[in-house]
C-alpha cells in the first residue's frame, strides 16, 4: 500500500482566490469608476495566455513576474485605463498577498496535524510563491516553482519537480489542482490528483479524470 508523502497545491487556483485579491487592489489603485471585476478577469486570462506562449516560443521561460506585468499593461491599456508607475507597482504587489480560499488555512492545518508534508507546486516564480506563502499564514515544507523547471504547467517538467528535487516517486505525491488544465497535466505526467473544483468545471479531455474531485479544499479531509 502506497502512502502519500507529500501533498502539493497549485497556488493561483487551488490555494488562493485571485479575483477576491485583485478586485479590491484594482479599485484601490484606479478608483470605483473602473470595471474592476472585468479587468481582474481579463488580466488573469491574458497572464495565462502569455505563460502558454512562453512554453511554445522555445526561447526560455519568461518569468511570471514579467508575464504578469506585461499582461497588466496590455489589459489596462486595451480597456483605456492609463496606469501611473505607482498604480502599476501597487497592482503587481497584489499578487504577493492574494487571500487563501476561506477553508484553506484550517484544512491545511489539519493535514499538517495528521502528519502530511505540504508543498506548493505552481506556475509562480519562486520568489512570488514564497511571498504568497508568507502572506497566507500557512506553513509549507516545500516550494516547487515553475522557474525550477524552465516551463509552465501543463508541461511535464513542472510535475517532475517532486521526483527531481525531493526524490519522491509520483505515486507518493498527491497534487491538488484547481483547474481542469492542471488536472490534465498532472494526470498525463503520472501523478495522483485531487481536483478542488469549486466552480463545477468540466474536463476538456473527457478521457482524463482526477483521482478525486471535491467542491473545495475541505474535501481533502475526507480523502486522506
């Protein structure tokens, strides 16, 4: 019987609520007259699009900090919102203190109490993920960042980090995904996967399924 040695979490979908962190930051920087929700969603979508372009261009991984800045510049300019340097810096900084989902801290504390090692396995730069972890108030044993792999998810090199860095076999790691794309990459790379599918999403490839699917992170306590 294989025992899970490490539980890893995707940061920007499974662990934290990007929209709840970005919307007030946008309103604080730009005022109440802007469509903060629309800008936050467009910014996040462009960030993800540009990260995947980085995977495909074969010119080296573009750091997520730079991906995020360029996506912000594009999104706000496209919407006709001109940002000052101070506003842009404030919005960039919001990515370092995005709030955890409401059940995250209690769930991960209980997993720690049960003896599990916890890690982040995510598309962030290491320095971004360490800042996010510190802001969250959650103690993680390991930070496995995509800049360690030189690619972004769903590239298999990112999911290989637990083996390369921690000498763990794939079956000893349970990855907690927050999106269908993360599930797809995780399963095709051979890792067990639990999907925190709080928005009721569907898989684009119906032939690939998570090992476990939950409404939120609290569902982990029923699995483990």
